[in-house]
C-alpha cells in the first residue's frame, strides 16, 4: 500500500500491509474511506480523503476501537474517560478525534463544538445515574430502603465520577437548557429520585402540597453532602468523623424527619417564631 502525503511535499512512504488485511468496503459519501483497514495502519483521515501517517512528532492518544455508525457514542465514552484525567478545560474535539483514531473533522458532525460535546457527556452521566436508580426501583425493596438507596447512590456516584459529576451539576455548562438530551436525561433521573421520596412522605402524612418541598429538601441534603465531600471540606480536620459514617448518619437523620411527619415539624416551628419572622422579613 502506498500513501501520498499530498500538499506537504514529503517523500512517498511505503506502508506494509498487516498479515490479515481488512477487505475494502468502498467509500462513503463525501469521499472518506469507509474501510476500517486505515486504523490498522495507524493512519488518520482528512475530510478530503488525504491520508497522513501519525509520526513520533505528533503523538496521539491510544485509539479506542469503535464500530462505524457508532462514532458519537465512542466519542462520549472517550470524553468521559478523558474528563476524569485532564478535566473539562483541556478536553477538546481534536483531542477526542485523535484518541479514537478519526479525522479531526469527524466529531464536528456529531457535536456543535465543545459545548455540545460537554452537554452530551453530562447527559450520559444523568443517563447512567437514572439507570442506577431504575435498578433500585426494580429491587422492589421497602419504601424506606428505596429512598435511602436513592440518596446514597447520588453521593456514591459523585465520589466515583468526580469530574463528570462536576460537569453535570456545576456552572461549566451555562446554556444547559439549550440541549434537549441533557434536559431529558436530567429530568428523568430526578423524577425517579423524587418518586421514592414522595412515596415515603405521603405514607407518613405529608400533604400533597408539601411533597415538592420534601423532595427538594432531600435533594439539597444529598447534593450538599456530595459537594462537600468532593471539595474535601468534610470531615473537618479537628473532628474525628469518618466520611462513611457521616454519609450514613446524614441520610438516616433526614429520613427520620420525613417519617416523623408534618405534625412533628409543626411542633418545631412553634418553637421558632422569632427565627421564622426574622428570615421572612
């Protein structure tokens, strides 16, 4: 096989075929070579079908194999991996193109720039979180156990995917409402969580008008706990508390207040008239 660098003016380079070459599969619309054998030769494809050898002077990340027609998923998966290693600031479409072994123009056919890529990665994070929550619901455990596991899973997910979690809930994606996939997966994941909290709340006497407040209180608790842990703010260095112990206690304490019901909350509120008046002013 001969490869011509084209307009670079480099000498012709002969590339020996691998022992078991991949059969030619024709060309796609637009002139790009459709044969997967290009990856076997460690070559990159330009939009105009010119082939460039990846030299030692221009190293690329290890290629992640993907199937034709599934490039978007491959880029998202590689983006998630890179996000944990180099962070959102350094991540780029060009980096991912090199990582999966495609032309630098290929990712732009699937994402509207870097923001579109990050939105797709965040959406995939919410999709995974929703899948974990669906598994909890499928276990058909008690409502209390289900609610506990829902809250615990959120914290554990954040600990396990720090970079991804920060992208999902942080300020990096300013126009997140502009990406329907992200909105859909976020809403779906939260709805699964909300249903479990509303169930134990309604079973313990909370009126329908209070269910949204109870759910947001639960979300605020788990989210605050997760972000404090990720920022290494807890436990305090002057207090001998294990993170695991604090996670369990915080969730259990919150759920115990839900089980106590609205009458118990009213007793607490009656003791805080001055405080409530000051806050409301």
